[in-house]
C-alpha cells in the first residue's frame, strides 16, 4: 500500500500518531510489518506543544491537525524500538504493582 501512495503523490507516506497506553502497540506492529514509516508521539510532548495555541479546542480533528503540524515543523523524532521482552517486563511490573496495591488495601480493610 505505501508504494501505491508513493507513486500517486511522489512522496513517501508517513503515519504519525500519539501513544495511548498500550492501545497503540497493535497499530505500530501492523505498520511495521506492512512497511509503513511511522512515528509515535509522546502524549505529554504533544500537549506541551499544543499549549502554545491561543484557543483550547479539543476535538479529534483538531488533534490530528496539531499532530500533522508537529510533524511538518520537525518536532517529531523517530521512536525507539525495543525487544518484545522489554514490553513483557513492563507489563509484568505493572501487574505486580496492581496486585501489591490490592494486597495492601485488603490488609488495611481487615
């Protein structure tokens, strides 16, 4: 699919999107397998950059426009790639924190 867009426009297509907890990982995996160039933006970076605007508009269309502006300004850098084992370790750590918090709360309740 990227080659068809490149032939039609003469420019290599790029996908830019914000990281959303773990929900963006499936999309990133698909884009990587399909050969798309993609960038993942840190939501805090996007919010900080968006804070310079005068009006506070919060819609999906406005967010998409803002992300595109960030890309064309050159504010978007390539995201880091890590092995699947790091993602699994991150998930395991979050599960451990959750179970520990439940354990502490159970002790406090009893």
